[in-house]
C-alpha cells in the first residue's frame, strides 16, 4: 500500500539518533517489565506467608495447624494429665 | 501473530517476551508521534518510555472494543497533549470555545493537503496549533475514522468533523502564506 505524504513525514522523524533512542528505551522498558514480573512473583510467593505471620502476631494459630489439646485419656506416664474429666468415661454410665 | 493474540498470551502467562514483541511493533510509531507533537528528541524519548509503562500497566484493561493500534495511539496522543497542556498551562487545548467561530472556513479537499510536499508539510504542521496538528495526524497519518478520533478525544463525531475541517483550513491557509506568495 502506497504511503501518503503525512505517513512519509512520520518516517522522516526516525533519524539515526532516534533509532538509538528507541533501542535504548526498548532495553529500559524490557528491564522494567522484568522487574515488575519479579516483584509480582515475590508477592505471589510470600504474601500468603506474610498473612500467616500477621495472624500469628494477632494471637491466632497458623493456618493448617491443628489446635493442640491435652489428651486427658492418657495416663501421666504417657504424656496425659491422668485427670478424669466429665467427657472421659462412657457417654451413658448405666450401660 | 495478531496484537490481540499476543495480549491474550501475555495476560495468561505474564511472560514479558510477548509484551516485548508488542513494544517492538509500536515503538517507532509512538516515538514518531511524540517527536511530531513535542518537537524535542529527549522529551520524545521520556514520553515514549512513560507511554509504554502506561500501556503495560493498563494492558489488562484493554477491552478489544477498538483495535490495539488505536488504543496505543489514543494513549500516545492524550499523553502528549496533556504534557503540552501542562507545559503551556493551557487548560482548553481542544476546547471549541477558543475557536474563532466568526472566521469563514474554506472547504479544503483531502487531495489538496495530501499533495503538499513532505518538507513543506512538516513546516506547515510546525506552524499550526498543536490540537489541529494532532487531528490531522490522526486522520491522515494514522488513517483513523471520525468515530475513532471522537472516542480518543472524548468528543462527538460532529465536533470532530468540524475540528478537522478547521484544521485543514488552517493548514492550507498557512501553506498559501508560506509557499504561494
């Protein structure tokens, strides 16, 4: 497709110096894009953990960690308290 | 590969190489527009960098309603016009209020403008107001439709038709002043 004079004028703006500047800017933009991608990766990787840290600081348990309860059914020698609690025996003592 | 396909691939993978292809496709055109409007190579370089950062940051907002090239040019023109407006503190660069409505407008045919020699055209475009230059570049350099220009400048189609008519008139008047006398 043939170019009109307005389009030829656009081509004239691209001097050798302009080509160097475009090349330089291309490198800078590539570096910026890679940097943004790297930041994105870091955020993606660490943000859930940061959230966990805040949760732990506020007194909550870490996500996925079961709440530890003292096993009252074990004797003291096995790490239990040995105390009989109302929930320790059969649900119906008459049986 | 089409621009829209590259955008889709970039957004699904965030692989910067896809954006680099888009950048390479448009860097020369964006730079050329920046230098036409800003008239300074260093400013054009800074503007180009900021425009591509803007494109990169807003790529996910590209809806595909217009062509990608139109979207890129829209960001470029608006950036340069904003820059000049800030520099000149001219708040109503595209306002119709500042047009001299009383002046009769000569209807200039497209051919009459397109036949002007490149070096003369360059001189004419340097002499007319930036807003007139921008609409002429959109119409004749980028071959955008009236509807596309209206969307880019957030104006009605009839306002754009009038704007182009005035810009053609001013350009041809300047041509006659500079080269026909």
